[in-house]
């Protein structure tokens, strides 16, 4: 994919950060191309959809009330995901790479959310009487964490609609299966069916069918939401 202007600058900044990460890992670049260097290039190409995925994952925890808004920065979390991916570069598959990156991102976000939740709970335990926190809150958090840990678990409709600032299109996208949503968004980003098939580990003809089905589903759902708002 060709890039220019701001996107080219973004790639340069990203490569600089990756090189810094590699130095810290003791994995300097240079020399003949290697599998790790192949992964670096793939990470650059996948950075924008990966960061968008991270932003959405963080948003789910915020919508559930597990994490206050603004506690996790999506750029910093995405960089953490990249570091972990680089640490395990030997495990990176040539087909289905984006699915592998999403699994890494999902685990990373959950771990960071757990860390923030423990920190918040600790600060509250030091600063507030226990009664102010509410009796149902801990049990609710545990239940929601369990739901979010399962990528196949249904997201209740009230959660999708809970965030006041969430756009109608995001609500609709959340109702798509993850693979469908990511395939559709990659297509919107300008990826070819062949590129999407490779990174998602799908057949090329599957990509076209998923994009068309997603488009039809989203169109129907947005029409329904518009009618609800106009009623």
C-alpha cells in the first residue's frame, strides 16, 4: 500500500519507535532480511487497523464501567502490543497475522485493565470508606471481565448503547462478528481482497462475501436505528 504526506510521517515515527523497542530487546536490525524484519514491516502495515482495534477494546471496558474513560491511552497500549508481538516474532503466522495480532492485543488490553482496576481499588481502599463503593460493584466487575474474556460471548445490547458519546455506526459495527468487522474495516481502509485474505487467513472469495454481507447488515441496522430515533 502506497503512503504519502501525513501517513508517511506516521510510518517514519512508528519505525523509529520500533527500532527503539528492538534496541531495548537487544534485537538490532540490519543485515539480510529475517523473519523478525518481515514482522516489523507487517506491523507497520497493520498499525492503523491494530490501533483502531485496541481503541475499540478499551472502549468496551469503558462502556461496561470496568474502567474510567481516559485511563488507558490507545497509542501507548498499541505500542505495548507491538513490543509483545516483537518478543514473540517466531510465533507470527504468515497467514492470519492480523488475527494473531488481535489475540495479542486482546490479552494485553485485559492485563492492563486488570492492573488499572487493581490500582484503582487499592487507592479507593486507602482513601474511601468501603461502604461508598457499593456492595454490587466487585461482583459486577468480575462478571463483566469474564464476559469480555470470551471473544465469542455476546455483548448485551444495553452495553452497546451505554456510552452516551458512542456513534450509531460504532453500535452497528459492534454487532458484527469480529472477523467480519475487521475485514469490512480493512476494506474501508483500502486493502485489497488478496491482502485481507492473507492477513485474516481466509480464502479470497470469502473476503468478498463477508464485505457484501457486512455492508447489507450495517445498512439494514442503520435504517432501523434511524427509524427508532425519528419515532
